[in-house]
C-alpha cells in the first residue's frame, strides 16, 4: 500500500517493495510521527489552509490511532512502505476523504527529519537520566567503601588510593558524558518541519508555530540542510560511543577485580551467570556484555558516518539507513547504563583484600623516598636507596614498614623513628591531593 503511484504504469516488484520498506524498524517512531502530524495540522488550521472542523476530525483520527497502537488494538504491520504511510493510510481509512488533507504542505522528507529529531531529543534526555542514576549508585558504593586499595599504572601497583577515589573517577567521566549529551541536544534543537521536500511550499505556512508546538527552540535556517542533515544522530551516537567506552573500561576493571587473582569484589548473583559444564564457575557476564556491546555502538557510529559521507543534497534514500543504527546505539547505551547501575548497587567490595594488596605492593615506596628528601637527600639518590630497600624487602618477604630501624639505617643513616608514621598508608593518603578526597 503506497502513498504514490499516479505516474506509474507498472506494479512495483514484490522484491523491491520489501527492499524499500522501513516499517519493520521505523515503527519505533509512531508516537513521534503522530505528534509531528498533530502539530502540522494545527498549523494548517491556524494558517487557514484547513478549516477548524477538518483539523478536529484529523486530530481525532490521529489520537484514536495512537491510542489503539498503545493499547495493542492496532498492530504496526502490513505491506506499508514506512511508518508515515502506515499512519496516513490508517487515518484515511478511519476518517475518509478529509484524512487525505493531512499531507498538505508537507513531504515525507521533512516529516521523517522532524520525527527523528523529536525521538533523538527524547532519547538523549533518557540517556542523561540513566547516567544520573548510575552516578548516584557510584557515589553510594564509594561512600560505603572508603577502604584502602592499590592504585595502578601499567596494571602494576603504584600508589595507595581508596576504592572510593578510584570509582569516583568514573563519576567524573560520566559528568562529562552528560555535558556532551546536553550540548548535542542544544545544537540539534531546531525543527525541520515545513522545509517540505527540499525547497519549501507555495502555501504560506508558519514554521515558527510548529517549532514551538513541538518544543524546538526555532526552525532550521536552510531547508535543504534541514531535510538532509543527520549530524544530530551522528553526534549523539558519538556521545553514546564515549559513554560505552567509559562503561567498557569500568566493566574491564570489574571483570579483573572479581577474578580470584585480584579478589577485590564480589559481583552479586543477580548479575552473574554460571557455566553449563564447570560447576564452580560464576561469570561476570553483565560486565562482559557491556564491554562487548561497546564494539556494536562504535559500529553504529562508523556505519552512519559512512552512509552520510557521499550523499549529495538534499534527501536521498540512503538516509533511511540512519534509523536502525541510531535506534540501536541509543537503546544499547540505555540498557547498558541500567545494567551497570544494577550491578554497582549490589556489588560487595572486599576491603580486607584490597588492603592486603596495598601492603604487598610497596605502595609507600614513593613516600619513603620523599622522607629521605625531607631529611636532605637529593630525590634521585633517595629513589636509588628505596629501590635497594624494596629489593631487600622482597627477598625477605617483608614490607618496608616491617623493617626495623637498624635494618633501614644500613641503607641510609638519615632514617629515624618518625619514618614509620611518615610512610603509614593512611598518613600517605591524607597528605598531598588525597586530603581533598578522603
Ligand atoms: N522511510 C523514509 C526514510 O526513512 C521516509 C522518507 C521517504 N522520502 C522519500 N522521498 N522517499 O528516509
């Protein structure tokens, strides 16, 4: 069933019809399409292009379609070309001739562009909200686990930090992600409705009215750009890709920390799975899936960038390929944010084990060198002395603080009793930048 056909002599092949149809995926836009159409007919009536009675009949018909879809009485299926054809043809079959006036002064090009922007704004706000929920879970997990743990560089124990400080690094990343999303919303906040196919319409329509009615800041400046711009979708997938990169880094840490080799955390049973053959296994599948889905969202980004790169102005059918990639990216990031929030809200941190790792890691070696510097030694010399002490301690299975003063003095006569409190882990933490975070 088509919205066109007047100039065609032959039937479209079934193969082409199926190939051309986007209904199976753009049905996700039904609410946004109906919302856009209602704004459009309100504008047509205001500009005296439709009578108020015609407008009322059309809006009543559109509302009934929306309600029936929402309540499962009308299924979005059949051989329609797309969601726009589905809604319009259902409208005509419900309200008759007057339904044929809906598409006055409009093209599917500005229609799909506005639908997608309404959807994109809505989803971007959902992502911002889901990020905020994850940030709350991070704060709570950090507050409850202000325990010492090794901080790493090169995945080698480096200096002492706390679990709270470590996990709060992700809070900061998410804070930037949120800003990026809001900035993208601000940039895309313009309505393409009224651009029509590419060069406007002979009717005297009011684009400001529909822009306001749909909650956009203003109408787009250039019609040809308005119908063929998909930057907003690309930008949002780009922002989603960065969120996924952050979630993936966190997932990688959760996977490592939950292994017996680290044993820093316990992921709750609710977010783990077992093995069909190895009875002892408890696998961090949620974290692995988030890490895996990151590749998929990057793929969505590259796919849409590539689709758009060779398209001459204005609308071309290639652009129908934007939807699956965009829907996939935003829905994937939303589900990953929710699962990560659930996983962190139920996570147990094994503070005793993180402390044990701190003790075994010579994490006060830098501070021990600073101690000698405070006593007058040059840092490079202090670095060498402490290096020798680490070697000695390692050979004797001890930590630096386990050596007695006589042992320490063999390496440097500058050591006094006060070294022990200087290199105490809690004390090292409360000096320097760390005093801001404890
Ligand atoms: N299904 C189409 C899309 O998603 C709608 C726009 C069709 N426009 C056209 N001129 N054929 O891009």
